[in-house]
């Protein structure tokens, strides 16, 4: 029996909504052709301030989270799906290991991870996004923040997490996957495991990356090592625990080297 699809996802959003409901803040910012009322051209400076304010609000709300893992996956995953159960168990396992769980705050995989985290006594966070259709936040959030702009929200996912778990999903999930692996590949972030959960779902993509993309020399085969694939919730949790330990050891080593260097300069 196919998992149920949450309301609002059965058809393309742009096909179902009247034009007046499609004007999210992202769409207004990127609009190439002005509306009949072009007064918005005079508000770009205020829009820039709104963007800055959204960054500030996000930083202020999330800065004290401590160790956290962001979980991505389809909003369409139903309650009876095995992936929903796995995400719920993962959320609980991460909470038991001392991690905050961050998701996009919506239904499906996001709800499952938040639910598992909250039920296990962990701190459950949702970074929701303004969309041109109604998508309410799931009911398992200790902290729910709503963003207007995708790029601000995506910054929060990366800045305040020590790793990602990517469950099966669609374009949004793939977007987050490739952005995160690009940041690791280019050295923009460190100590950042990226775990793909569900080998049957992800192996086709990995095979394509390893043959077609690597064969065209657009990536190196070593780049694929940045992605870990598992079907085991405990293994996924252990990856993040081990990464947290390595990061702590690296910070301690760096601090020791700084103290040694300062002493050498002082007494050398």
C-alpha cells in the first residue's frame, strides 16, 4: 500500500494556485518582470534590511543549541512508510547521544525525526519556510522558526549543525545534499559527516556520480568518500558521535599548539 501524500503535494504548486498566492519573498526578490504595480522597485533597500534581520533572528535563536544534526528528507513520506519509522528512531538515537535535531519543520521525514527526538527527551528544532501553499509546522518542535528566504534558512541548517542525514526525498532534499557536499569538498566547512540513509534509494545516484560524472573528470572518485551510505540507525548515530570526538580532539590540539607557540614567543 503506497504511503499517503500530505495535502498540497499531489499537483505542482504553480499549476494549482491563483497568481496572487505565488508571491513568496524569494519569488519577489528574483522576479525579472515587474508586476503592474512597480512600487516594489522602491523597496529593495528595505528588503535587504529584512534579509539582514532574518539572519539576525536566526543567529539569535540558534546560537546556543550545542551539538546538532540536521535531518532532511521528503515531506511526502507517510506515517506507514519504513523510512518514517527509521527517521523517528534516528531522531531518538541522536537525542540519546546528546544532539539537537534540526529539520525543515514540515511533515514526512522532518516530522518523524522531530518526533523521535522529542519523545526521547532531546531538543527538537524546525526551520520552516514560507511557501506559496499552506504547509504547517509539525507538532513535535521545541523551537520553530519560519524564514522567508531559502538562502537564509539553508545557512542556518549548515551553520548550526555538525552533520547531515539525508533520507530519500525530492528536489529540495537533493539541493541540500549537493550544497552540503560542495561545502565540504571545497573546505568551507570541516568535521561535517554527510550520511545518506537508504542504500536502495541512493545507490543509483552514487553509481552515476562514480561513472558518468567522475568519468568526465568533473569530480574525483575520492570525492565520493565524503558521502556515507547506511541502512542502520545505530551506525548513523555512531558516525556523528565519532565525528564530534574527533572535532573536540582537533580543537584541543589546536589550542595546545597555540599555547606552545605563545610560550615560545614569550621565552624564546
